C-alpha cells in the first residue's frame, strides 16, 4: 500500500496557496486555535539534577510526577554534544536523503496501525489507529536502541554525512543511565527499595525505542495537530525536542504550552508507572502542535517493559484503604488494546 508522507504533502501545500487536505483539519474539540489556553499558566517543573542533594531531588521528582506527570531535567549528565549530534543525524535522514532512499526503510505495516510486536521499526507516517478518519501532521522513524538483543542495526539509517550508528549508540548509553536514575528516584518517592520500579518494568530487559518525529511546516497550524492527544503506554518517556515549541499538556482541563528550555530533557511519566504506583504518579495527557514556517522535531525514547511482564499496582502501594485501581495484565496485551483503541 502506498503511503503519502506528510513531508511531501507539506511541500505541495506550500506551493498551493497554503490549503491543507481536509483530513488534516481536526474537529473543533481538538483544534489548537479553539482549545489552547493562552492566559498565564504555570510552567512545568524544571529540575536541576546537578544542583540538589539526594532527598531534595527525590522530593522534586516525586512531586512533579504526582502533580504533572511531566517535568524537564537539566544537569542530567547527557552532554550537549551528544544531543546536538542526535538532532543532526535525525535531520539529515529527513532532509538530505532522497525520498526513494527513505522509502527503503519503510515500516512493513506502513498502511495500518502498528502491531504490538514485530514490523514496527523503520520509517513511517501513522503509528496508531486514527479515529474519525483524521490524519496527523507528522512523519517519523522508529527503532529499538536497547537492550542489545532487540537492536536491529539493519533498519538503522545509513547517512552520507553522519555516522548514525555511532551517534545513536552514544546517546543510548546516556539515556539508559538517566532512566535508571529516574526509576530510582521514583521508587524512593514511593518509599520503596531503590530498584523496585526498575525490577517491576523488566530490569535490564527494559525496552528502549527511539522515535524521531518530523513535523514539516504546516500552512494551518491553527487547525492541524502533529501527534494527537494521548498518554504514553510506556513506563516512562525521555524526550529531546528541537528549539521549535509545540508540545502541549492537559493540566486542570486546559491545554497549556510546554516552554522550550535549552539543553533540557523532558521526562514523561507513562501508563505503566501510573499503574505500578496505583495512580500516585500520573501519566500525562499530551499532544503536539505544528509551526507555520519552521520544522519541528522531537526525539522521544519510550521505555517499556518486555511484552510478557505482568504490570499491576505494586503490592507495597495498595492496602485496604487504597485498593488496586487498575487490573494487572501483560504489557503486550495492554499495548494491543492501546494501539487499537480497545478498552483495557
Ligand atoms: O513531539 C513531541 O513533543 C511529542 C511527541 C509524542 O508525544 C509522541 O511521539 O508520542
């Protein structure tokens, strides 16, 4: 099945007086121009991991995860150079490779929704089943970066000017450390053993998937969306954005903009941490808007348990007064329902 890439559609729109195809025009309840809160709003917490001592960091991370389900970290230990190179490599794939070269990396199931496992790596345009026949203004590249047994280097792009593999492996090393640190802090924030959450999400078998989102300029950013509103099915997501703002989160029923903070990394709490903590930590509802004249890009790394891990509220956080709010199920079954928009 032939797939229309948004990057190509965007180039036609630019030369066609700025109209966009009707399937990209969202319903009123989703349009950014009707739903973005423009008044004064609190900014999501920015936590400097290098500035505080232990208990203060734990408190700040746990509070942000309870109140917001999202925060930005600076002083995170990922060198600026590694983040810059990651961005350069992603941009080169989308902007320097001829379209027919890019298509050699197309995902096997490019025409439909992503299966829970198998065939989801590579270059794509649609990740989940889309409701109301609407389309999202984004193309992406998606692949494993950890654990080593899951990584398939054959799907990683080979670029003319950049060593994609070297750069991505370097970045992956830092992300693995950052995720470990976040899981430790979140465990301590629940008064659990340091390794409790890490073990619950599969230990060293935790799956890390890098997605490179490419949002071309859009003539109608007022009515289109990049990624539509969702919570991440992962345990946690570690995201590097470029300097074009666009991420929005729902807070107190208002869609608010997330500020761009240079060299910060955004940490999202995902559904599996919400479930394990029995709802103490919140999986953040978020979406992305697009820009009229700039390319927006983002590099989320989704950190998810192995498919056969059973995830339910940890016994240490439930009791008679606080009974389990979620049923325990295998992650692969959770993912299947989420991707296909079926009840859990
Ligand atoms: O681009 C962003 O900031 C958000 C991306 C996102 O939520 C996703 O790819 O699932």
